[in-house]
């Protein structure tokens, strides 16, 4: 039997928003990694890390001795997490990372973790396949075969997996064996990069392909309406034969062309603060305008608000 506990709803998490009005006074803004963010307390700026990570840049894994750590995977490669014969009193954390354009997947090869008569997990795996700063799925029981894939919200090439056997009243179960993989993925963001006075046009390539592209202004992603920026379209893959599965060997093409414009660049002399990037907002209805693409936790015309 296999027990999966999912925390109800979509929880808001402080890992994306730091309530720190005095953040503008930071002199040496730290670079926070692994979905951490900058926070100011008593005039001192530091990184606030997701639960399970710590350190000046959120790169230190908080874990018990003999388990956990960072697993760095190459694209298309896998590794094992072997906790067969574990002991009581553990809190283990694994930070699983892959290259860009990959999605982390976790497969449960086997599991034997105790639960109560009310199906509450007493020792459990926690898989954070949603946002790293929110509670994950709690897993126990004695049946393997489940697969968990990082959702396309935030970086898909990073996932936190934790294990808790702190409840010492009962004896340990058999343990578990996981396979973690950095799967090549079209979920990762892929962009054309040109000089600022170029724009990119796309059209569907039809010769020798297995998939077709559809473009939408809005996309329903896990019950969220994700909107494209004005003047741009989202592209998503659709299988010609809807009864067949996607395969990594399938071929899809986007043919791109470049249009040169000699207008003044709206991004000239624009400074987006706190790591923001100036980008062009192109529309047929008006001349190109600038907008600052801000990092998580920042907003405003020039990313000046926290």
C-alpha cells in the first residue's frame, strides 16, 4: 500500500517575496541561489533560504550525518538515493540539480516506511515538486512505482527531496530507493538573443517533424492562467497523433527570422535596479516601449519596489 499526503491548496511562500522596505539601503546586495531571496533585518541584507538550505548564498544543505547532500546531474543522466536500512532520528535533505533545459524527475523504485492505523505517515519522504519554498508531498507505505516531475513554475532543473525519521516510538521500516533524473525538457525557457534593435519572428516548420506548435495569448497551467506579455505569443507543443506519447527523439522545428529596425531604442539609458533587465514591448498598435523584467521579489517601473 502507498500513502501520498498532498497539502491542500496552493500555499503562498516567503521564498518569493521579502517584506523589507529598507532594502534600497543595501550596499553589497548578496546573490541568493536555489530560490532564496534577499531580506534586510536591522539594516543588514542577507539571503533568506528555503527550508532545508542555508549559508550566505543558500548553497549549504542542512542534513543529518550520513545522508543528503547536493546531487549534480548531467542532462539525460540519473543517480540513486539509497536509504535501505535507515535509522531513527534522521532529517535528510537532497538538493537535486541539472543543467538548464532539463526537468528533475524522481522515481520511487521501492519503499517501506511506517504509517499509523489512520494512514498518517510516521516516517516519510517529502518531495517538493511544486515550489521549493512550499511544503511538498509526504510519502510513506510499502509500494513503489510512483514518479514525480518538477512543475514548470520556477526553475524546473532543481528539486528538494527530504526524509524524516524523527519519530522514535516505532522501529524503522525497510527504507527506500529513489532514482533521480535530469530529463531533457522543452519546459525550459529557450530564447533568441540578438542586439536590442532586432526582433524575432517565428513560424511553424512542417518538413520532417513529429509535432506541431500552437501559439496562445493565454495558457492554463495547473489551474493558473498564465498570460503572455503584450506583443508576444506563447508556443506549446502538440502531438499530431494525440494517442501517442511524447518521446525525446521526436522532432519539432521553429523557423525564426530577424527584422532590423532603425528606431531609437527605448532601453537606451534605462537602468533596471536590483538585477532587473530592460526589454522591449513590441506591439502593432504603438511604437516599441521599454519595460523592466524584475527578479523575484521586486516590482515597479525600474524594479525599485520590494
